[in-house]
C-alpha cells in the first residue's frame, strides 16, 4: 500500500518534470550569483547562458518537427545546395530512347447450343429446347456466381482501402497534434529562461547593486 502510494507520487511529480527542470536551472543560476556575491559581469554571463538555453529549446522543437515529418537535416540540405553549384561547362549528355511494346491479352468464351435438324419432329424440337433451357440456366448460375464473387472482391478491396485511409488520416492527425502541442511546454520553459536571461543581461548593473 505504501509503496504503491510512493510510486503514484513519483509518477505525479514526473508529470511536471519540465517545471522542475525550469526551477532547478533558475535556482542553480541564483545560487551561483549569491555564491560569488552577484558581480555585474557574472550576472550578464548568467543572463546570456539563460538566453542560450531558451534558444536551444526552439532549436529542439525544430529538430523534433523535422524528424516527425522525415525532413532532411539542415546539414544535408546545405551540402546538397553546395554540391549543386553551377559548373562553368555543362557535361555532355547522351540521350537514349528505349521503346517497349505494351502487353496485349485476349479473352474469349465458347457458347454451346443445341440445334434441331431441319426434318426434326416436334418431340425432338421440344427436347432441344429443354436442353438449351438447361444450358441457359447453367450459364445464368455461373454468371450470378461471378457477379457475387466480383462484389465480394470489390467490397473487400473497398474495406481495405477505407481502413488504410482511416489509418493514414489518424496517423496524420496525431502528427499534427504532436507538432502543435507536443513542444508547447518545452517552448514555455525556454520562454521563461529567455525572459529571465534578458532581464539579467539588460539590468545587470542594477541587479548587482541590489544584491
């Protein structure tokens, strides 16, 4: 019971780890100033340090967004741009045309049908008609089976396509959500450091006199 309560408290504390990190950095900077009696140059350098930390959170957010959307790194983009510098003489290019004949397929169906002779009796003609009706019924059954099979295949393909599109849309929605809100607290932490750093750098002399 007690261990479970301690674990839940630890999880509750870790949920606000960015807040604790922000406060720890500020407390370390303030302790350093108090330790060295808050000299004016030290206040300015501490403010500069906090400003650089704030800017680093912005760079971190840009890097995470780049990784999320599989964009190339700035180094690779710069390298590709430098290697694409226009040459004074264009290299000779050989153009080769390759033709390819398209594939052709044919499909056919043989339809059997009974016919009565010109001198057939009425009984023979009735028998031929019955045979043809049986063939027609058989063909209709085959055609209905083919239609049912095609409908099943089409429905399965549509269901698979719908599921794939829903998965892609959900994946894209999660990416956009992470992009918009995932680095919000990191940016807020960097903003606090940046504000405190600007105050220290701008009013370093006044703060030194105050301490």
